[in-house]
C-alpha cells in the first residue's frame, strides 16, 4: 500500500498553513443564546449587528426586541440582498427559534456567514432576559 508523504500536519489546512482550530474559532455557531445576545447588547457592541425579526407583522407588533428590523420569513429571499449587509452579524429572531433557524441557514448558504438564530426565539428572550417583552 502506497502512502503519499505528509505535507501538512493533521491540524493544518492543506496548502494554507492555517490551523484548522483557528478556522473553527472564527466560525459562529448557527445559534446564539439569549444570554450571549444580552451580553452583546449590554456591551453596546452594536456595530455591524442586525436583529432580524422574521415573524409576521402582527407578531412583531405583539412583542419585539427594541431596535430589531422586521423582515417576515417569506420576504427574506426577495429582500435580503437589497437590505442586509453580507458582512453584518445578523441575529434572526422568531417566536420559538424554528423559523429563525431556517432563515439563518438560508442566509449562510447565500454568503451571509455571520447569520445566527436566537435560540428559543422572542419567547425565550422574554422568559430569560426581558420580562417586559410580552409573551404570546
């Protein structure tokens, strides 16, 4: 059996010399917890942060996080490239985290590499972070 000589270690990306663990550190999880988002907002780390509420308008009117942008899930494909910056850190928000995860995955597949979904949605935000946000 022939084995080609190793030109890189198991921890190095072939031809780049970049450590694979460094690449993984740079990639964001598909989900962000309510506490992680709270930390970002508390640190006033808003530059390049978009809170993208993907629920329907009536849901947004019932409860939303201050400063979030409404873009219903069905509108995302037709609006994303005109209204969102592919370099921005986008946190998609829905009621419980299912629609927002679908949107985050779709955005990532379209090149929005910093898109994430709020785990548990607005309901978790209200229960865990801000009880002044109504639950429905």
